[in-house]
């Protein structure tokens, strides 16, 4: 299929019907059309204020105008309902203007599936949880209920080290944090214990006085090993209650995607193009789910900025962007570029950019 309308052609047509759009820059045009082949996986490094949302919307418009995909065949994922709503409105508005410009038929649908990563995982789990014998229709356990259950586990533990009144709240927070990370990274308690014991063994062979940092590491690993049986009990209690946390939902959705190939076949048939917003903040479970569903050359465009990673506390990694090609490799015969950049900012003064680059330098090292 050949290109009928370039990004510049589309912008000019939209301007004629009153749309407030600018002609895309060379950077934006390359991303909007993914110059060599618009249906290949690619990752976009998008700096703050670089017109990311408008470029993503323009990408959708380009694909629809050129007949590469229908709006209802495009999936867009982001982190918050607010961001999903804003992107959906932007795309819907542009599609309506595209229709007014006579570049697409009047009966072209205007709705694109734009939702949050968690909502998408919940939908996947709802449709396929029967494969694991799970009732996914039960409302997820909220933070308050999770804290109460963890608090009950800690207070009834048979070790005074953890049940001392002054230590309970700290232990509860540590228990919840460790459980969350284990679910995000799909790590079992015995694997953590083995790794921690190996490090402790190495530390025990060090001669001379240990410095403060090494002593802190020793203490932290010892405390974590002590928490592991409590984590197992906490997870067991949650399973007995029949309720899932949001982390459970994401982990189970990833399990479904990676264990049942037909689920991926169904999702790829439904969505011929996938857009992943704020990709730098995706967790290990989210990446595992998405790569199982849409890896192997499916047209996935991930957009993100490693300098804006804000969810490292729950398992995300700024390095996720650099490993995009490992999780979403190109198929044989796909020869287009894998990485694009949106580096020109339209929002910030030069002095602000220079300061931000200095502050974020350690993140990029």
C-alpha cells in the first residue's frame, strides 16, 4: 500500500477546514509516517514540550487517511484516565476534521480505543480469567483494605521483632512494598532468599571493619529475608479472600498473555496498530503482557522519555526504552529504523532546558 497523503498534505487539508494545526517538523513527519514503512515496531524518545500528544494524534490520522488502519483497529494505552481522555478527544477531533476535509469517507468511525494500561489488563483478565479458574468480576482490593489485611498479618505474627507496637506500621509498609515489587517483577520468595543469602555470604568473607554502607546492606538483606515468610502468608490470605489487588490483576493478565498464544492472536486481529504512551513508566508485568500480545513485528509505537520516569518505586525502569527492541523485535523483512526522536521543545525557554539537562544528567548515564 502506497502513501496517498503525506503528513504535510494532511496538515494543509485540515487547516483549510479551520483546524488549528501546524505543519509538522521534519522530526514529527518521520514519526507520523515512520518513513520507510508505517507498519513496523518503533520507539520514540519524546522530550518534554516536544508536541508528543499532537504527534501521536497525527500518527493516527495519517494511518487512517492513508488506509493503513481503521480508527477502531487502533489501540492507545497510557497511565491515567485524564491522559487517555485527552488523547481520545484529540484524535476524535482530528478524525472529524479529516472527514470534513473529504480525506476519509463520511461513514468512517471516529472512535479509537484509548484507555489506561490497568483498564486494558482488567479487560483482558475479565475475558480470559476462566482459564486460571479466577473470578475476575470481583472488585479489586483497595489500598485501605490491603493495608488492613497486611496489618492483621503483622500483628498476629509469632515473632516479637515484628509485632512491637512501635515497629508495626513500618513492617506493614515494608511488607506491602516488597509484595508489590515481587508481583511486578514476577519473583518468587525462594529466589529472593537465595540471592540475598548469596550476597550475605560474600559480605561475611570481608576482612576488617565494615563501613556504614556495607552494614546497612547487611541489615537490609537480613530484614528482607525475615519478611519473606510474612509475604507468603499475606499473599495466601489475599487468595483466600478471593480478592485481587491491581498488582495481582496486572500480573495475572501478563500470565494469560504469555501462556495462551491464542489470546495474542485475538488481540492482534482486533488491533492492527498499537500506541504505548509514557513507555518509560511501564512495569515488568506490563511489558511482559504487551510483548507477549504484540511482539514479533506487530506495529507497536512506544513513546517516552527516560528523563521523565516517575514510577521506579513500583517496578518501572528508565532503561525500559533502551530495551524496546528486545521485547518488540522486528519481523524478518522489516528494515525500517527502530528509534526516533522528538527533541525540539516548544514549551520551555533555553535557560530552563539547560538547567534540566544538568539536573537529569545522572539519569542518562
